[in-house]
């Protein structure tokens, strides 16, 4: 089990209140594999420093989770397949 | 002819060692902005006065922040 921090940039055209439920749906992968989601922090709409896919805004979300590495890899794969997600980043905090 | 007096540069102390910050967070753009120039280039250790380890941590944090569009790679307007 390892600690991860994941940052997700979602499409700005999404409704901000639908973000939380759709994230929960993605995070089911972690829960079913025995991991746990410690914190979900939705930053809301924020201006991007440069355009990604011709979009100048994005909805940011930061998720802290504890999980097996394989489950995290699967989560990242599924997120990247989704059209509504512009970008993801997974880090293990406290370790570079 | 009088020589220009040799100025002793003031020794800078690493901000992170001083404040005892061990982990440089890439989400803290306000802090990271101190370490980039107005052209959005990462400032050299000569300028920032950071120690080796913390300069490296700052650089990776800035690069992570750039990937997530929290900080710009370059300025768009020329």
C-alpha cells in the first residue's frame, strides 16, 4: 500500500457540481481493490497558464489516496481514456 | 588610479533550510513564482541562494507545476 496524490484537470464545460460524483465513480477502482480515498479536494474552475486542447480554463481536483500501485495505474489509464479529462498527474508526496 | 573596491557579496541563506521546509509542493504557485524570472525561466542558484538539494527540489516542483498548467512554460505575449 502506498500513498499517492493525484491532480486531475477536467473539461471546463462540465458543470462544477457534477464533478464530485463523476470523480467518485472513477475512484471506485481504488475502493474495489482494497485501497482508500483519503481526501478529494475540488479546486473549481481555474485559469490555465497555457491552452490545453484550445481550452483556457480547467476544473482542478486533487485527490489523496492510499492504494496498491496496480490500481492507481488502472485508474490513470481510465482517466486518460475519458474525453472530459484534460490532464492527470500522479505523485507520491515526500518522494521525488 | 584607484581600483574599484572589491565588494564582498552578501552570503545568501537557502530559504527552505531557514524555514525548515523539507518538501517543496508543486501546488504552491505563490512560493514557486519567487524562483522564476519575468520570462518564466527558473532562476539560477547564484540568484536564489538555495542549497543544492533545495534548488533541485524547486526545479522539479516548477517543472511539475508547468505540466499541470499552473505555471507557464514561456510568456505568450512577446
